[in-house]
C-alpha cells in the first residue's frame, strides 16, 4: 500500500495543482458570481462527479485510448467546447434576472446546474490526460494493486479539488451578492456570464494533447 510519506507528498502536490486557476475553477467562479453560492457549490459537486467518471475511465484504460487517439481526443474536446458555447449563447439570449429567481425555481434548477457541471467536466479530455500524466508518478506496483492505488489517489485529488472549488464558490458568491446591488451588473449579468462561458469554450477548443 502507499506509504504515508508518498501520500503526504501527493496530497501537497494535489492541493498546489488544484489552487492553480483552471477551467473548473473559472466555471465555478462564473456560476457563483451570476447565480449565487449555492449554484457554485452544486456546480462543484457536478464537477466532482465528472472527475469520478474520468478516474474510473483511467482505471479501466479508456483514458489511455483517448491519450493515444487524436480523433477520440478531438471529438470529446469539440463536444465539450460546443456545450460551453451553447450555455454561453443561451445565457446571453436569456431575459431572466438570475438574482431574482424564486425558491421554487431555484430548487428546480439546481439538478440542472449539477448536470451541467458533470457534462462540462466529462467533455474535457484534458482531465483524462491529466490523470494519466500525474497519477502514475505516485503509483508503485510493488506496493500493491495499481487499480486500488489509482482509485485512492484519484479520489483524494478529486476531494481536494472539490474543496478548493467550494471555497471559490463561496468567495465569488459573496462577490456576486455585492454586485447584485449594482444596476449595471444586474442589467448585463447574463451577457457577462455568457461571454465568460464562451471564452471557456474557446479555451477548451484550442487545447492540445500536450
């Protein structure tokens, strides 16, 4: 099994990597600023579920197929970018004031926000490649079943990333609450949110396997 020293080193490396701004953090920040802390936290949980899909794919070898197939990588990448474009355009065209949704509407929309978090993460092939590049550095076949080690380390990385995203959700949610009193932001919030999602989609579309 993994030694305590190896695990602590991995935990520290995971934290440092997770606090580095990435697509997931930008997505959560955008959601929290425009729709509040609860939406940001639910998005974080959706991303966590998406990471779990990538982790299980790494265990069964699907991630290796994506890494070695330019076609598979491109298909998943462009699907993810297209989905973010769709969310961005939908937000820009929306007439709804995101700060003034009633409680019934909020409860109804939270599962959808969770689902969107899952999809945006699953359709980002860079996550699969990251698991393949990062986890093997801490895997020691001589110390036990490699699949178990991948699951253990990957789950901790996922937990660490979720914790960081929740902190981001709270901070940017408070920023959103402050901005909700600014008439210019209330007027342009949908367009700002949509623009950021489209930028995120472009970032995914222009990403490479390297």
